[in-house]
C-alpha cells in the first residue's frame, strides 16, 4: 500500500515537473570576499564555509605535464602550457597564496563538505587533452574522490574522454551548442550552459530533466536572472555572488 502511494506520488511529482531545489555553485570558488582570490584554496574553503553545493575551479597543464589550478592559459606573463612547473609554483595569487597544484587543491577539498566542480580546460591538441583527462581521473580515483568530484569542459573531446575513463561520474558540457539528447547519446549526463543559451533554449532544461540529466547555468550574477533560473528549476546556478543566490533560495 505504502509502495503504491509512493509511486503515485512520484508520478504526480513527475507530471507537475517537481524538481529538487536549485543549488549554488561558487564560480572559481568564493573569491569576492576578504582574503580570497579566484581559484585559490582559500576560495574553496570559503565556499564550503557557506555550505554551498559546490565550488568550481579550472585545471591547466604545465609544459612538463603538471596539473595546476588556474583559469587563464596565461598567468602573470607566463604561457602555462609552455612553462615548467618549477617556474610557475613560485607565483603568488592575489591573496598571497601560492599557485595551487591540483593534488594539493584536491587534498584540501577532500577535507571539506562540498562538491568539487572540476573544469578541464581545452588544449591545443587532442593528444594533450587526452593525457590531461587520463591524469586527472587517475588522481581523483587514487584519492578516493570519485563521488566528490564532478567534471565540466568546453571541449567535446574532453567530455568524451571523461565518459571513457570515468563513465559513472557527473560530466557536463559547457559549450552551449548541442541539445541535451545528443549529449546523452554520448554518455554525457549534464549541460552547464551560459545563461544566454538557456534563455534562448528554455526547452533544453525540460529536455535534459526528462533524460535524467542535470542542468547547471553560468555565470549568473544578477539577482533577477538568478530568480528566473530558480523558476526554470535548473539544478545548479554557478555564480560569483553565491551569498545573494543563497539568500534568494531561503
Ligand atoms: Mg571555469
């Protein structure tokens, strides 16, 4: 009887389009706060202090194959892909912290109760991208972080490589030019699209949900847009203003 009631409820919920409440992801960590900086370990810890769903960060590779956390392909005059790690590791972030390498970053992240939204940046060649994906996934598995790490990437090749290496992980495509159903066929189980893409294609939110895929949207910093996406029932809002989004959801 109880089971019948529960399945009837699930059916009604499905028809009414009920989704779990939208959750908040801090874009490059929670960096717009005292003592923090984009993609710093402090920004990750501050995101966790705010009890957000996730903290996003970007992964690049140095000329000697070391994985580091940084957004731009250039950092303080150095092209990361053409510079060895020993030269980059001395560089300080805006808050005085050293440029973090991925291993150190994940080690700190493991101690926090927050999802680690790991963006693998696009690279010049597929060979480099394939190697980066293999190395990142190997590190994540070795550190037993498979449940805590979720992947995002603009490169379709990176997403496909992720499916190959870690098919049960959360993997979302960022580039905004492919309908959810096409991605689902490739084993990619989420879209993480620019807000303008989802304003243009609101039907993709429903399409993704019907396929059991997650929907994330970036980078939403205006309150009115946050509210629009909450009303559209996206799963995650990625923002530089996580406290404002949290307040709206209260
Ligand atoms: Mg990013």
